[in-house]
């Protein structure tokens, strides 16, 4: 095997590696706009979904706390006053 087998052009190698991991953007202006709008739509949908789940969890927690408090208040026996 000759030394020619192991030689490579570092500039060519770097440009190919950079191109392999670089995000590819569409060149068409309308397609770029649609992709941005799609990305924003997904972002808004995820934020709204997170807010709805959070509000639902808070509401369920408040209902459980309210019901548990009412059950505890109604089932607690009345204590006799302490005499000293």
C-alpha cells in the first residue's frame, strides 16, 4: 500500500462533513414560509396543550382537596371539651 492511499484533502473532507450535518433549507420562498408557519403552528399547539394539561391538573387537585376536606369535616366526631 502506498502513502497515496492515506492522503486526503482536508478542505474537501471538512466541506463534506459540514454539508452532512448542516440543516438544509428549501430555496423556494413560498415553501420556506410554509415551513416556518408549520413550525410556529406546532410550537403554539404544544404550548396550548401544556397550558390545558396544567389547568386541568390544578382543577382536579382543587376538587380533590375540596372533597377530601368536606368528607373529613363531616365524618369527624365532635370532641368533648377538656376539663381541667
